[in-house]
């Protein structure tokens, strides 16, 4: 199931047309029918911070999929997401230049954080949702320890409307924000 996020705010920003109530209902129907449910999740979409990450983790804990796949958001050419971050892409500009947990845009956290988050969430699912069991607890402790230190200082997540395009943006580079403050 392409759940992507446990944050309705992020799903709406992705323009998925998916509601979390539908995810919960689909998971319940699959469980009732004895069908395994696996979620594909992505972290690192513009506007996603610690609160939205926690919402995704909580959705996984609440609905207990049988397995998960975790990746970071990739801006694919031709999508609104790509247009939103195109000017801020790093050296890796294509899926083939990267791996599934390597950001090619400026995300809220660095790649090390997303690797630790993936490891902790996978371990918890594999352990049957016992987040305090070994090895889950040390992995979650590491994620919590890394969270403030791994924030990308070049990104400020804001929900604003672009005057040029009239589209919503959850991405504003800190340099752009500071430049605007100097001219005001």
C-alpha cells in the first residue's frame, strides 16, 4: 500500500488524494480477510518535520502493517514536487545517482538520520511492535538523540503561497528567508 506518510498534512501537500481514515479502514479490511498488508513509506517530503515523522510512526504502530518499505521522497521530473525543489537539488539529480535513503533535494534532516529512522522502524515492525524490546529501544534512543543534531539548517518549512505560481510551497531555503529580511 502506498501510504507514504502518517501525516494528513504531508499527504495533502503531496496531492495524493489519500485520507488516513481510508488507510486505517483498508488495513482493517485486509486484516479481517487474512491478507497481509505492507506499507510503502517515504520520509523527507518538504514540510515534514519531527511532528509529522512521529505521526507516521504512530500510524504504523496503530495499524500494524505486516511489513514496511521505507524511502526518502524523490522529486521526479514533471511533478509539482520536482518544480518546487528543482533549484535546490544537490549533485545527485536522478534516482539512479542515489540509493533509497539518500536525499537529492534539501530535506529537513540529513541522510544519516533517515537511515537511523528506517532501521528503528524496521526493527520495531520485525519485533512485533515491541518498541522497548532489544534491539528496538537503542535504535529509537539513537533516533531521538540524532533528531536535533541532524536537522538541516538550510531549510525552513513553511506553508505559503507563491505569488508567481499561486501554488502552495512547504519549502523555503533559509538564505531566501534571510535575503527577504535584509530588504524589508
